[in-house]
């Protein structure tokens, strides 16, 4: 099997297992919504304009996504004390809990897959994946 086929098969396997487990949060998220949440978590609090830049979208596009996440009570929007025009974003407690639950489930799925590999194979795979991610 070619590498691209293997990666697609792996992605499908994880997606299927994710569906089998169900959404632990009870909140249905799109991939893009999840990407925004992860980006906010990695950055801590962030200005809306900074988030738009990191996500590679326009400020109105980021603003619309943030509104969706606010309606789901996952993101909070506050005015910036230093600049009255700026908006500061942060995850709510519920947003933080959702990402923590998803990380635990993902870790469980990865552990199930890695259980079929020996220690040396796991170390080799980790090294190769790290090289790919660093590009």
C-alpha cells in the first residue's frame, strides 16, 4: 500500500472510531470550529485580528466563526483595555473541557493503534512523524 493510501486509511479508521465512541461533549463541531478552538487554546487569549491572521481568513470570516462558537458557549469575547476597538477572545471553561475530553479520546484511539507495534517501531514512527510535522 502506498503511503498516501495508508494515511487516508488511518484517517478513515480514526474517524470511524471517533463516531463509534460518540461525541463526548454532546456538542457537534465542524472540523473548522475545532481548529479555531485548538488555535485559541494554543495561543491563550488572542485578538480577533490576530486569530484571523493565524487562521488565514478575513477578519469578518473569523468574527462569524467566533459568533458560532460563542453561541455554543465555547468562546468568550471581551473588549481590549488597551485598544477599545480590539476584541480579545478566550476559551470558556466549557471550551477547555471539550478540548480536554477530545484529547483523552484521541489518545485512547492512538494507544489502541500503537498497541500493535513494538517499542522500537513506536519510537521509529514517532521520529518519522516528528520530521514530517517539522517539514
